[in-house]
C-alpha cells in the first residue's frame, strides 16, 4: 500500500472553541467536587518533573536515556550521585543521562491574567450550586480567592559523550515548543511554561575525556490556590410552606352562608407573616374569593417586591379572583433577609 494512504481514519472530530472550554471546565470539576483543586509549589514541581519523565524521551542504543527523578542542586549532587542506578562496574556515573534542576528563589509571577489583583484578598464567587434537603430550596455560593501568580525557573541538563544525542534532545524540545509555550495539566489546571533558551556548559580539556553538558531553561508561569481559603456560603434560601387564612371571624355583617351567585362582599384584611429565611408561601383555596395585595414597603412590611402564581401560572393582576381548589403561591423579595416580613392581603368572599 502506498505510504501516503491513511490506514486509519479518525472519525471523531477534535473539540474546539466552546466545546473545548467546556471539556476543560469538566476536567477541573471532575471527581465529584464543584470547586477547583488547590495547587501549590510542590504540585508544580511534580507536574514539571512528570512532564520531563513522560514527554522528553530520547532512545539511544535501543534504551531510553535515564532521567534523575529528584531535583538536583549543587549541594546534593554528590549525595544523589552515590544512589544513581545508571553506574558502571566501577560505580562511576555512566552518561548519557538527564538531570532536572530548580532555580531558587521563586519569584512573583508575570502571568498576564493574574497581574492585576483585588486588594485584601477578597474571595470571588466561582459557582452557584442549587441545594435541596427536603424542605429547604436555595443556592450555595462557592467562593475562591484570586490565585497568587508566581514564576518558577527549571533547567534540564543533558550529560552525554555524543553530539548527536544533544541534537536529538534539541530537536525534540524545538518541536514541543514550536509555539513558544507548552501546557502542563496539574490537578486539572493547565499551567503554561516557556522555553527560555539553552546554553552549553561543556569544558574543553585535552587530557580528560570529553563530555557534552547542555542546559535547557524553562519558565513556568504558575499560581498558588489554597483550598483552605475556599468558602461556601448560602445565598437566598426559600422554604415552601403553607399558610391558612381564617375567614371565620369576618369584619363584615354579611351572612357567611350566601349563595354562589351573590356578590363577593365579605371583606377581610389579613397579614401573612414570612419568617426568617422564608420567601415563599402557598395555600389551597377553600372558597371562591377575590384577593388584593395592599401597599407594601421596606419600612412597614420589609418587602420590596412580590410575585403571584395561581396553579403554577404567574399572574400580573391585582386584585385577582380565585376559585375553590386553586393553589395560590406568593413569593416576596425581602429588603432585609434577616427580618420577618408581613404581606397584607384584602380578601373578599
């Protein structure tokens, strides 16, 4: 078969734009949590090390060039050199191998999305989650602080005896960073890091054996997000309760045993209390009646607005007529959620 002919055709389209963003959000919220996972400096160290172990792979003599799994510094080089598992029979370190180094200290970040910060570490609403526990219907607001940006500089050093090994690693890095940056998935967060160039640290010595030491510099633009600073606060809670209007005590002289075709002239004025955290009440109508919502305000009633539903249909009339068996539901908006409200109704039966 011609090499240009594809043997396998991928029929699944790649996710782009909105679908891709939804996929990223779903990864952040996976494992049952609705909050993003916290991330620290140690998580970014592990993410970069895993990237080097998994994505920087060079095969030489049918074997993968080993990578030192621990961050190496000048102080602990001799300590870890004694435990490396790629030594020769004389316990000398046998090239080629790759070591990973981290520059200290960690600097404040240059991430363009996090440079401008809100003062006093104010927590920002991240998500609204509906809640229902059998009698409470409401919304919980998940808040997180603005992440703290930071820059971490890493280095990978290739120690080898052959120039072609240096060429292979350089080609691999140039291909991975053809758009100047790469991304590491660290606990569901996609952290960018840049290739900052390379240097040659090889030493020319006629009397000793020649080793190539090539250093590649990377800058990771990460951030700190502490899970201990996350906050879950309840928003507006709504309790669906029943209220009953007692029409037995009438302030009208009209006989209660009127006929159905008689006009509605038995007038009652009642106050319906809405307790703290209660914003919605419902009632089944027992007799044909006419309801009218009287004046309301924040000072006298602690009510700024209301809505009326009859049999789950919103009505905008005032007054309005109800028939026996109708379900009346009145929702209010309180001026102060921590106080009781009283809605005044005029009822004619």
